[in-house]
C-alpha cells in the first residue's frame, strides 16, 4: 500500500493510498465523491469530513425533477 499524498478535494485532508485512489484530470482523490466534485451533495467516504459540507451545492443549485 503506497501513500499517494493528500486528497486534492478542497477541505479534505485525508491521505490517499494506491488501493483507494480515484484519479480525475491528473489529480488524486480519496474517493469517487471527491473526484467527481460531490455531485448532488454526495458525501466523502470519510465520515464527518469537512469537504462534504465545503463542496455541497447551495440548496437552490440541487437538480429538480421535471414533470
């Protein structure tokens, strides 16, 4: 298990290992939620990680179902 550095997600301070790494646009992230930019408020895999709230879209920016 190799250390790949700190997650590139804003506010996430977790160390990324080669076993769990998600890579997007040349940056290394600790999980797919961080790598994808927390779409629709998706939570970081690390419980209570600050990045989840820092990157959560504003309430008005969440997608609405169309009828």
